[in-house]
C-alpha cells in the first residue's frame, strides 16, 4: 500500500531536488526548472525520456541542455545543443 502523505509530498520534494548542473554555464538545474510534476503526471511509455531545457545563466547566451531522465527522476545523461532556434507561434 502506498503512503498517501508520501505520494502527496513527492512532487514538492522533487521540485526542490537538485537534478544536475549545466556543463556549459554551471547553472544548477532543479526539478522545478524542468517541471518535474508534468513528467510524473504524464503517460510516458518509455524511459529515459529526453527533456530540452533552454536557459541563460551568468552572461552565457541562451543554450539548450538536453537531459535524459529515468522513471526515478534521475538524470542518466545530458548534452548541450550547439545550435538552437526557437520559433514563436
């Protein structure tokens, strides 16, 4: 049987969890930065899932960090995209 108190506190804990550091700018990436609650509540059918996090930090230009996240919300790998283009719709 799952402890309901634990289940309710899990997203809050994961939002504060330090997931990784960006290897380019050393920005700390937390669960809230990648909206981990959306991953928990989604119907992902294969793990690890890739998640693209675009950000700037400490005067580094905008860049994309690609995270490979497993079902335990742990980063199993990451890479930084050399080129990105974001289109407004």
